[in-house]
C-alpha cells in the first residue's frame, strides 16, 4: 500500500510538472506572440515611417521631376508664360465699352489740310487688339458725311490696359470766305465694332462747299497719328 501511495504521489508530481510546463509553454507562446505582435506593430511603425520617408523621398523625386510642388511651380510658370504669349498673339478685339475715346485738333500751321487725332485708351482691364480702320462720320448741317479710308497699310496693335493709340482724320480747309458746310459733331466706331461714340468736333467749324471734285474727308488706319502706335 505504501508503494502504491508513493507511486500515486510520484504520478501526481509528474502531472503537476507537466501542467506547469504546459502553462509555461503557453505563456511563452503568448509572450512570444505578444512580442511578435509588438515587433509587428513596431515594424509597422517603421514601415509607416519608412512610407513617410519614402513618400517624402518620392515627394522630393516628384519635385525634381516636376510633379509635385516643384512641378506645379515649374508648370505654372510655363503656363503663365504660355498664356502671356497667347494673350499677346490672340488678344480679343477691343470693345467700344472698354475704350475711352477722345478727339483733338492736330492741325499744323501751314498744312494744306486740317487734321484731327482720335485716341483710343484701353480701360477694359485686359489687353485687347485693334487693327485696320475705325468708322468715322461727320455730322453736318447738310447731313452725315462718312470719311473715306486713306488706303494706308495697317498693322495690328495689341493695346495693353491703360495704353493709348491714335489715328488721324484729314479734311479740306474752308478758305473760301463763305460759311461752307458746318460741322456739328463726330461719330467714331472702333474697328470691327458696331457700337459708336458721339464726340464734339475739335477741328475747324466748317468744310468748303464742293461738287465732289475737292479733297475728301479721309481717315487713316489705327496708329496713323501721334507716335504711330500704342503709347
């Protein structure tokens, strides 16, 4: 009986040790799992940092290849330059409402003909294009008189915001001693526009009465008065 009791006691000790070993193994596994999880988490953090660093490096690469901020800046500059160039090459026509239109006497003593300079000043807040001839009509007590084109060649003018350009009107001087044809006003229509502006006539008060054989009222192209271009 003592031998059997000792055997049972030995078996109980062995069983206890086995359980302890199992628990220890489980604990180790759990501990190892926790360590692995921590390592994985730590590795993820490094990976995340690495991604950020990689992203940062990629960002730097993008900057150098022109895709991120550097690329946008470079592309933006290119676009701006391109747009500036295109704006000058393809500026929209100047609208009547964008132009401040004035007229002044530009006759020089001794000239056989009188002259008036009409000036267009761009106040539209953008660059615009003018080319060719403006429409010019004189209001007179005998009816409207349309000026004829002089036939001079004209070059397109890009009128920057705030800049001005002029053209000239020439007309015969009334030196007959009579009252002639009284001029009461001036109507100007910018090139390629349909809206007109009425101005006071700044030149001589009258034109000579003619049967059509005398010098006509003529209008020059844009840039034909003053400095011959934008100023």
